C-alpha cells in the first residue's frame, strides 16, 4: 500500500495593513527594538508608514 503524499502548506503571517495571508518566507518586515511588522507589498508598507507619520 502506498501513502498519498500531500504538499505541506507553508507557514503564513498576516500583512499588517490589508491582513492578506502571505508566506513567512516572502514577507517583508520592518524591525523595531521590540516587535516585527510584516507587509505583503511595498504599497502596504507605504500606507503603514504614512499612517504612522500622521500620528506624529
């Protein structure tokens, strides 16, 4: 009897802005001293950066 092989789903993480699930291996991150924030694209990173600049 042969075992059926199934692909293993990669570990995912949610984009900080749009909450889209992306593979951890492809997530871009912005690191600070106490946390790591992940983005699915440069567009989402730009939106996050703009929001934080408005807060200041």
